[in-house]
């Protein structure tokens, strides 16, 4: 059996998938890139402006603050869930728990529920007379009671916490699967050496979960970057004082409401490039031995 | 790099085919002189009319379905293809719809500059002045209603130029009050601003919530600020400001006093705690439950409030009679419609005298002949207020018509004023900057 060159006919096999991919992904992407070179209100004839839309973004306060907000959301959507997920998964895997399947499902449930439903439910929890403030009053922390979504100091954090709630389940389930694949001999070896939980985590769990961490980070980072539904529903109009605008919201607003379609496309392309760069970096770091 | 960019551009050009917007750069639709307009749909032959509307909530859905059915029965030669979308969905898709090859014939278009204004500028809507004469809309509708769908070719100023749409319903932002609470407090519905001040103070002292208010969506804050503007401003001047005429300025004593008044309501504890985080829908629901003596909002709530509160709810114009008001979304005719005569005849049918009765019977506030409808309770207050306001010179348009960005800027700045993020002077400067920026831009 010769390790033959891939025959030309091989390309034929990927053709159907490539056609779909090209039609629904590559073409819209290139088209967006093309539109981003124009000053266009979506109605009248556009004027070609080259890279002016991109240059304007560098000095655009609305755009820059939107990226600042998404940087905060990255912590809540990606860093926190992965960290919490690692701890929870390690803890869950060390003890035999009755009804494990149930808890796994419960933890994963936020991923299954539509984001709009999640947003409306949490909006009620964060309301001035909602569950969170009731809880704070009940435990005597009346000083912390506030209109969470109506205060420019807390709105973004409130949205971020919902992101953490949604994404943690995904991380836990991914990591539990990864830990399940680790040979028990490795854990035994650490224990024979007199190592505790911390050492077990550092020398066995963490290295073994590298690939899963990569997957979890990729998925959660992309979720953070493209956040739209949560902020759109929970904090209408960009939130108090515009404190929860995100790039996707800016795209929506410019394309559909303020008639800056070229600028909207430029943000879209920038966001795509950023997502690509970050996920590329994550794969480089975590995916070496895959 | 340049070579790469060029080849990318060339590739995109091949893929995209053309400059964005080139599909819509057709001729501005010609006006139809009244003499040429055919007004009887029965003589128009087999026609299909595609209608995009946003009459999807309760009473709205009922009235449009009833009117469409009646139209179909009377004119079987015309087939209505109805596309119903929520307000937000319609706003987001109408741009693509009007520029597309398969444009709807009749479409509900928001009056604002960013919607109707920009469509007029792009030549996407059919001017309707000839139809207005032929169908006698100008006789039927007061000018205060018709002018809210008028734009010059530039799309720059609402209220001038040609007519582009006719609305079915009216809207007022007035003062809802809880009659039971007022009686318990021993006060009357306020006829003067001083009585209103006194009513708020009395309510507060008695441990009642004076004004029910939730501003999460930021629109309700603007209703309160407009109400305060009506106290100190002149209707004519407010109208010029709201529509962004030349030479108007935000920085006036009247506007400063208005901003301070709203702030004083907040400082006196006249609003619910955490109002910035309360949804608009939750706030009127709370008012309906008996939390709050007054609620400043639009007549679109009257059907729901009457259902929830029965005879306990009352509605009145602000003291001083100057009031923010307008129309429901006007029905416009697409510039690409192949049957503009049939489209206009349809609009005539859903806005004529018989239609007004159907509207009222289904709990909507009809744009005209509100005084002729048999209604009771809260709706009686609302209909009477509209009849007065729509025929007076004291109906002021919403503040979002001045610039394409006015809605975001005004609602956002009011929210920040109430959050003490902006001083009164800064607040007015933000509004003025928006006005200046748009002037320079055009």
C-alpha cells in the first residue's frame, strides 16, 4: 500500500461541504469586507472610502468603549467559568456522588436554554424588587441593595455574572469528561508520593486537561466576543450611560438604526479578525500534543 | 500589501457585483396628480397588494384583521397579502424590504428622520399629496396629524414638504391617575401645575408613591422630561425644537427649569426606588396594582390599564394642556409599487370613517372622529383628550424627530441626568451637541 499523493478526485468529496461553506460563510464574509470599504447608509448609493471606516474606528469613542466592555466580559465569560469549572470538576471527580448524571445535566442546562429566556429570567432576579435584592436584605446587607441593571457601575458586572452562570456548566461537563479519561494509576502514584489535592491537581489533572481547557476557552471566548442577546435584552439601549455596549450591539445599532452600514461592517470584520487571532493563540498554547 | 488589498478588492467586486446601494439608486417616484388618481378599487382589475404592518398586539391585530376582511369582501378583485411583524422587527427589515426587488406595496413606516426621512431622501416612498386630495384625506384629517408624515425631498425636516403616509391611530403621552387614591388623599385631578405639585407632596406625606416610573428602557424618562418642558415652554417653540428647525437651542431657561423639576421629583422621593432598573412594563403593571398615584405614559396603555383597573383609572392632559402626542405608524406606499392607486385606496379604506369605528370598538384610539365613538371609562377620558389635543396648536411631537440620533441621545441623556452623571447644564449641552452635529453633517 503506497502512501499515495491525495488524488485530485479527493477534492470532489469536499465539494458539497465547501459549496455550502462558501455560499453561507465565505461569501458573506467577503461581502462584509467589501461593504466596510464604503460610506453607506443602507439606502442610497454608497461612496468608496477605502480604509477610512477602519481608521475612524481607532478614534471612535463608542467603538473603543464597546471593546473595553467586551474585555471585561471575557473575564466573566471565559476566565471565571474555566477556573470555576476546573475546581468544580476536580472536586466532583474525587467524590462519589449519588445522582451524578442529574447534577451534570443541571449544570449544563443553562447552555441548553435560549439566551433570551436566560436574559429575561435574570432581569427579574436583578430587578430592584427582585430575588437578589431580597436575598441581600434577608442577610442584612441592605447597603448593597441597588438597581443592578439600572446603575452604570453594576450593569456590566450583572450581565457578566449571567455569562459566568451560563458558561460554567459547559466547562464542568467538558472537564469531567477529560478527568474520566485519566488513568487512576496516575492518581495513585501521586498519593504514594504523599502528594495532596493541590499536587494532584497540578501534576495530573491540569496537564491531562490541556486539550479540554483549550476547547472550553475557545468556546467561551467566542461566546464573550459575540455577546448580543444578553445585553440587548437585559440592558436595553446599551445600558445605563452606555455602560454595556458591546461590539455586536454596535454593529446592530449602526447597521439597522443609525444608517452607518459601512462602519458596522468594519466593526464586524475587526471582531472576526480578533476572534480568529485569540482562538488561534489559544490553540497554539493548549493544543500542542493533539 | 497594496497588491494584496487590490486583488482582494477585485475578488470582492467579482463576488459582490456592485457598489452597495446601486440597486436602489432608481428614479424618485413621480407625484400622481389628483386628477389622474383612480379611487375605486372595484375598477382596478386583479391586483395583489403586499402589506407590511406591525399591528400585532391585542386590539391592533383585531382591528387590522377585521378591516382587511371587510376590504376583501368588498373588493374581491384585490388580494391582500399581509406580512405582520412586531414594531422592532418591522423597523429592522423595512429598509431591506423597500430596497429589494420584491418591495411591499403598503408599509408602515416610523415617522422619524432615521426611518421615513431617510426613505424619502432615498426616493423609496410615493408622495401622496395627489391621493390626499382625491381621497379627501386633507378634509378628514387635522393638519397636526398629517404633518407628522410630511418630509421635503431632502428628508431633513419633519412636518414640511410632501405627504408620505396616513396613520390610523393617535397617541398622547399624558397623565394617568388612580381615582381611588386621589379620593383617599382628598384631592382632585390637577388642573394647574400648582395643584399637581400639591398632589405629589400630599401623596408623599401620606406614604403613597406619587409617580410610578420605570426607566430601564430609557423611554419613560423622556416622557417625564417632556412633561416638565410643557410646564415652562411654549408649544410652538417646543415643536420647533422637537423637529430640529434652524436656529433653535436647547440651552434656554425653560429647559433648565424643566430638567431641574424632574430632578427635584427624583430627589423628593416621588419615584419608586431603583427606578433606573425597573422595566417599563413592570412599572405600569405596578401602577395597575395600586402602586402609585400618577403614571406618565402613552395612550397605548389605556386598553390594558382599563382591563386591569376598571373605573379606578383616569387619564388627563398635562395641566396647561400642552401635550406630547403624535400618531401611530403611518401607512405609506412604496415607490416601487406597481399598483399605487390600489395601495392608496387600501390606505383610504383602513382610515375612513367606518374604519375609525372598528378601531375604537377594538380598544384603539382612532386618529379622527374620536368624539363620535361610543366608549366608556378610561377610554372616554383618552378619546376626549385626543379630540381636544389633535385639533389644538398645543400638541407637540416626540423629541426624537430632531436628528437621526435624537432618540438615543435624548433618552440616554435623560437617564444620565437622573443618575446624576450629568448636571443640568451638561445635559442640555449633550442635547445641543447632537443638534449641531447633525446640522453640520447635512
